[in-house]
């Protein structure tokens, strides 16, 4: 059953609100059940209730819903459950999916005008051929091809988006390619580092050993590059090495972040520093997203301008051909 970002935003926000009000989890779930809920919400609540009845933890119960429930959600819920911070965790998840929803809506909104402009250009480009050939294949053929290319690209993005995202969450090579993409790569990196810091912080506050916290944070980052670095550092920490200096050896982490991690470990304030960096990476991700919202439509406009110039040239040549035919008659 599909469990979308917007549905998660509402469910996690409501759960966090009830838990912060002092409701035990079982009572909070029952309270939500009394509301008029979407099918995905009812399914989530039933799965969690069934798992609790079978003696499972909340994270183990939620994991049954994979892949609709990501590793980020499972890791945060597990850490919140073990550290007694479930209300904060559900609030953070609600905020995260709210930001995700707003970001997607903003990008889609920015693309509406160039999308419409492209269609207008295709129709205008067909006019000279319509005057010359009428409603024949010579008129409709190029327009159909142009629209087929556009909708084919959109279909490819929609179909491949989820498989690529899932594979990139574990494959550092594919993830490295995505991180190098202009504009998009910076957005992906900053939000991956934000997720890493938030989960790592909550696991440390829950008293879980750093090597285990690193693995959970790497999984939750949804970035193969961050996961690879986290796994490598986890092995080194298990051997007794200090965590702080290890960040400097991993190129996926910014150097200023690595330096502050080393000093924070020495000062015993690693959890506080992780929280500060999580907020900073959130801001940097939002700034990178704003740049993406500005430059992506501009790049599309540039492509459309090139296409429109070609159409104008084609229209001019079409009119020349029409006049030549008329003079020839």
C-alpha cells in the first residue's frame, strides 16, 4: 500500500503531538484510529499495534512496511524508542516530510511555465506546415515527435526515480555520480548529511555505542557515499580509534565539519555539535534548493530558446517554400 510523503507528514505530526501531550503510544494509536483516516494511516497503525502485541519494538513493527517506510524512519524511531525521545522523533519526521513536500511543490511550480511554453512552441512550429500541407502527416509528425520526446523523458524520470534512489542509497559509485550533478548534487549531499547528523545524535543520546550509531546514521543518510564512510569509521572505532580524526579521512564530509567533530569529541560535546550541524546542513540544503529552483527553469528556458530559434528558422524556410511554390505556379 502506497504511503506517500504527505501522508507521512500528517501521521507523524499527529503522533508526535499526542505523545508530547502525555498519551502513551498505544493510547495515541487508538485515538488516531477514532479519526477519519486514509487507508495508509489505518494500515500503519494496525501494523504497529500488531507488532506491539507480538512483543516487537516499534521500529521492528514499522520495518515490516519497507520499502514504503525508509531506513531513515526506522533508524530514528529505533533511537527515539531506546532513548525515550519518541515524541521528538515523530515531530522531526513530521517536519522532515513537510520540508520534502514543500520542496517538491516549489520545484514543480517553477517548471509549470516552461512546460507550457514548450507546448506553445511546438504548436507554433506546426503552423507553417499546416498552411503548406494542411492537416497531413507532414504537419503533425514533427509535433508528435517533439511531444513524444518530452513525455518520454518525463516518464523515464518518474519510472526510474525510485529504483535509482534506492540503489544510490547503498551504492557509493551511483551515489557519487548523483552528488556530482550540477545543483542537484549539493541538495542531495546537504540533506544526506543532515539525516546522518540527526540520527547519529539521537543514537548517542540514547546511550548506543558510537560504532552502532555510525552504521544507523549511515543507513539513514540514504546516501551510498555517506554509508560507505560510516561503515569504514565504524570498523575503525571498534578497533579502539578515536572517532573525531576519522571524519577528516572521509572526503564526503566537509573539512570544517570534520574539524569540529574532533574537537567536540575531546570536549565531550559530540551530541550537541551534531545537533548544531544538523541545523546548519538543513539551512545549506534549503539554500541549495533555492538555487536549484532558480537555475533549473533557466536551463530549461535556454533549451526552449534554442528550440524556438530553430522553429522560427523552420517557419521562415517554410514561408519561403510556400512563396516559391506560389511563384512557380
